[in-house]
């Protein structure tokens, strides 16, 4: 049975889309893409229906992740039962997700940053940044976190 993860940020055009693209790429390179259902969403409606922020796509492409497409969408009540894991980018995301979570839903809500081996729990929103370096920093942190997340999820399997 496939595992599933939903990456969530505020607008679903920067951080969550970057994490989604990175995780899908990482799974593909590990030969595990068919074992996962991966998506991203936002909890704010300001960018609903938009494509990822151009600087997000630029950084992804500079790292060899080409052709990524996504249309910003909102987290739905159904997502809390559809996904095993819902990973937010900051405390604001986590508060909103926990407030939205229907009683009895199966998902685990966690901070993606909690999987960062450098201990940087918050993944800062680069949307208002003037420098592409802020997007590069988010890429590097999401890369560390996605790898850490996958390693942790696989641990119970390897210890049995």
C-alpha cells in the first residue's frame, strides 16, 4: 500500500510546491516514486489557481528538477484522511492545520522542519524576499528535511 504525504504552506506557490517537487524527485531517484502519493496545498486562498512562484521554478530548474507543474489549491477536509502525513512549513501552518483537522482523521500533522538534521524547524517563507538566495536557502532546507523525513518513515520497516 502506498504511503502519502501532503506538503502545506500558506499560499501553495513557494515552500510547499518546492518540497513537493523535491520529494517527488528524490523518490524517483531512489526508485520509490510508485510507493508514494505526494501533493501540496495551502491554507490561504490568495494564490488559489496560480502556478508556482517563478523563483521557485527557477531554483528547482537550477538543481535539475525540470518540468514541475502545479496549480495552487486549498487544503480540504478530505485531505486529513487521504494523506498519512501532512507536513507544514511553520508554526502558523501547523496551528491552522490542527484547527482544520476533522475529529478522528488518520493523518499525522508535523513540521517538515522537524526532520532537518541542522535543527532549523521553521522553513521561512521567501515570497517577499528580494534575493534568489532566500529561495536557494529554502531549497537546501527542504532537501535536508525531505531526506530526513523519508529516512524516518522507513525506520520502522528496517527495524522489523
